C-alpha cells in the first residue's frame, strides 16, 4: 500500500469518526448545555466581573528638588479631584434614592 493510499484511508476514517461524534454530540442536550456554558457564558462572566476602573489608589511623588510648595500643589490637585469624584458619586446616589422614595 502506497503512502498516498494510506493517507487517504486514514483521512476517510477520520471523517467518518468526526461525523459519528458530531451526531452523538447533537443528540446529547446536557453536553451541549455544558459546552455552551463553558465557552460562551463562562468567558462572558469572567470578562465582565472584573472592573478595570482604579478607585482610591495610593499615589506617591518623588520630588528630587525637595520643593515643598510643589508637593503641596500636587496634593491639593489630587485632593480636589478625589473630592469632585466623590461628590459626583454621592449626587448620583442621592438622585437614585430620591427617585425610589417618590
């Protein structure tokens, strides 16, 4: 038997076996549900459960010229920005709560 004939026989057997396995898969609803969950819902849940938003992360400055006033300006800006974000969040929560009590 030549190499070409052996490869053709092997590919034909592989095709028949794949067809048989596909039919068995389509006849088994539990297996279809498990695979659907594993590949679709599992990936979706893993992707949406983690937030990429950074909140209240500690920040450090390395000031080589030791200018105290420059550090104070940086800290004031960060504090104001943090307070602004907090106020926006609080306002949103208050609006939602006010809408619930109507």
